[in-house]
C-alpha cells in the first residue's frame, strides 16, 4: 500500500512498511540550513515561540544533541537535548529527580521532541530517543 502525505509545498510518498524499517528514513544532526524548516515544525508542535537565537544555537552549537529524522530529505521528526549538571536545572525540573543525586550529577535533558502529525505512532520518537540513550551511555558520557 502506498500513501502520499503533504507537508507544506512538498509531497511525500511512503509504503505501508513501518517507517522505522524503511530505507528512506534517515537520522542526521541538524545544521544551520535546517532553521527555516525547524521553525515551521516547532511552531506547529509546541505552544511556545522560540527566539531566533534558539534555532541558531540548536543547529550549530555542539553542546546540543540535535537530531532529525528525515524521509526523502524532509524533516519529519526531531529531538533537541543537552547534558546539564543537576544544579543547572530549573527547580521544578530538579524536583522530578530522586533526592539522592548530588548537585554535580550530570543529567540528560530533553528540550524538544516532536514528530509530524501524519508520521506519529510509527516509532520515530522512540528511534530518536534510542539514539540519545546510545549517545549518553557511550564512554564519553559514562557519568550521565
């Protein structure tokens, strides 16, 4: 079965194979060339207006783990995360964690996670999260 979806001025055609198993689905890091597309997606997904500097930072600053899921070159999902020390988190975020963690403990902090409406419930967000977990559990981040 073949389905066609509209995203802005672009049409995407996909087969009924679950997207996480589809060869056309690719993961890549965001780059500054993605800013316009990321702005459109974030405005659609989230009830907050991010400043332009935020988009510049998440697409160019290596402190962010900014990963896109693309299908035929179009971004259909993205995740932005960073690591912070527990003491750098907002009080309401710190209160979600067990009190046994010390203030210097590193925490993986997800700032944004979204998938385009027509591609939800196909494992895209889980795939993005799996990549973040793999990154955070690598030797470089063994203390997170």
